[in-house]
C-alpha cells in the first residue's frame, strides 16, 4: 500500500491508517508462510476442517468458530498430561487462526471430569518427578488461558469436575445444559484449588459461596452455578445444542478486532495478578501431590471406584 506523501489536514489520520494496514499486511504475510496457514485458510470457507491431529482433543474450525473438544468419552473426558500439551497447541493455533471466537466442549455425556489421576496412583517411586512435571504443565496451560486474546466460551454439555470447573473462571462466557453439574472435590483428594480459582471464584461468587465449593466440595447444579455467576446462562438439555450453537454462530459474525480490543481492555489490569496466583497455586499443588495426606486420599478414592 503506497505511503501517503502529501501533507493535509487529515495527514495524521492517513498516516495512522497506513501504519495499521502495513502492520496487518505484514502479519498476514508472515502467517501465510507458517506451517499451519493451510489449515487456517481452509477455515475461511466454512468447511469443517481439522487443524490438529489428536484422538483425545479434537479441534475443528467452522463459521468463524474454533471448537476444541475433550474426546475421551469412555473416561468421562478426563485430562491426561499428554492432553495438556495438545490443549496448549490448540490454544496457540486458535489464537492465530482466522476464527472469531474459541469454544470448549466435551464429547458424550460429560463435559470433562478433570485431571486423570491414574498415573499418580500407579507411579512407583517417581511421585516427586511426576509432581514437578504436572505442576509445570499446569502452570503453562493456565497461562495460555490467561493470555488468550480472543473471546473464550465454554459449552458445558454435562458434568464438570475439578480442573474443568476451575478453568471456567478464566472464560469470557460459560453456557451450560441443565444436566450439567459443577464439582471441585479438592479437599477430599488432599489437594488445593488450581487454575487461579483461589482468586477468581471468591471474586465471581463471593468468599462464602466459593468456600463451599473449594473447601467443602459442594456440587452445584447448572441453575445454582448460574445464580452464583459461574455460568452465564443455562438451557434445557433438549434444546441446548441447537440453541447455543445458533447463538455462537451469530456472535462469530461480530467484528473480531473489536472483540479482541474490548477483551484486552477488560482483562489487562487483571493479568499480572492472575499470573502471580497461577504461580503460587502451582507451587503448592506440587507440594500437595507429594504429601502423605494426598497419597492416602488418592488411594481411598481409587479403592472406592474399584468397589463401585
């Protein structure tokens, strides 16, 4: 684009427009040369396009929406350490693709049952190493949610447990089926809050209601979660899928840069605090995972599951 060269009363405006267009053109050119650009450019056509190959995390792009789906229905969509890496990659790709909003949901009857704890129970003599690895992966993944630049929406199609619940405090909107429930059983497992929930939950619902969830493990219905501010809106399950995706497709037609700028204005004063909370929680989680109290609680949890 030619640089405007003749000074006039609107020259500053023209210069600003030229610089912005030049920056955007450069960014578009750089991204078009990246390995993922082919998948992203296909997303423009509206066709359902996989932008990441994984059986446990399925990512599709359609109608201006990047959908990231937990896909372990036989395990109630529990999240493994490998899935942490796949979610981080999905977030990174979604932040740079041509979609307007990014949506998380679950396959099958569950949204997500939280972290898969089987490796902690089955580990023999390597708990310290695994605890460090989990804490580092957790901190990095949560940081990706804190810094994500686009509108981030959760479509909670069924029960959500643990990490899947605490992460919701970092979303911009949460829509739930009336069959969804929200449960954070950290204390019964000898663990502590994560995903900045020690900060976001008291801020969202007040300290007393947050304590009921995070300290005492109270399970909320979709309606209760909506009343307390954790859920934006809940829907009858019979009309949930059709109703929510129709709404999200309409949202995806809104000006994308305007939404990104508005989100940045709303969130920028919180980011430093959230990163500090994330770091502190991750350090404490690492300590808790190696504690005797946590080990005993996990063994009791597994033994109860076996009896069932």
